[in-house]
């Protein structure tokens, strides 16, 4: 039996985590883990090894840039695809983010009904 895909959401906003988690579980049929900070997310990613990470760019204490740095520096989490959730319409930062190892970006606010298909398309999950 194959296990469900697992996605880790790292976002400091509880309502975003809840809506995203419900969407991914109900629409995608995926297992979802959540973390409210970069440090918590890195620890969870190392322990649980999710198939992908949705990471908020703008967070207090440890932002998305610092968090992806921590993930990519760790041999156990380095290869996990990271999708930035960003409210910023900064396409100029996209190139810099790709160099950091970001797989893609998803703009907030996102359409919950399209989120699963966006993730499937980006990660080529059938």
C-alpha cells in the first residue's frame, strides 16, 4: 500500500494554515503537517520528511528566506521541494528565490479550489 503524499505548511497565520490544510486534505487527499514558525517547520521537516513544503515568505523571527536556507543546509531536508506562499507580487525576487532552491511560488491570496491542481502541476504529481 502506498502512503499518501504529505505536505508541510509553514505559515505564521493560523487561518491560512487551517484553510490550506483543509483544502489539501479534502481536495488532494494528502496528509498535512503544519508549523507556525520557521524553526518549528525545519524540525518537523527533518523528523517527518514530507513530500513537499508550502512556506510563507513573510514571517516574524525567521522568514521564509532564512527557513529555506535551514532546509537546504540540512542533508535530510535538502531535496524536499519548497513552494513559497507569497503575498508579495515581487517577480523581481523570483530569480533570487529560485537560486535559493525554491521550486515555485504561489501567490496569496490563492484560490483554495485551484491550490491542489497548482501543486500537482508544479510538482508533476498525477
